[in-house]
C-alpha cells in the first residue's frame, strides 16, 4: 500500500529541475478533487464539439500545413526473425 510517507520519500528523490512538473501534477489532482466535491465537472478540452466550418478550419490548419511537404511512408525494412513463442 502506498502511504503519504512513502510518496513524500519518493518526491524527495526527484531531481530539483523536475519539481515544477511534480507540483503541476499535484495541482491537477487538487482540481479534480475540488470539482468532484463541488459536483461541478467542467468539460475537458478534448470534448469540445465543432461545427463543420470549425472542423474544416482545424483540419486545414493541422494537416493542411503539410501540403507543400507531403508525408512519405518509407519501406518497412527487414526485421530479424526471432524464436517462436510456444
């Protein structure tokens, strides 16, 4: 079982340059807890619905940026043959 003491000990081992990342992760869980306790769940960024015009604009902005530099699929190449699983 993971305890707060064990979690704090692991956090103490993290290099100082990653402390900001850990802090942001903790903030995410604080926000989730607050939202649940207030019974208010705001929609995530991924659940936004687009109308047709917004969707086409999104596609043109993302995929359309490759029209002058098309994506290419190279040959798959040869892979080593490994032992069969029995």
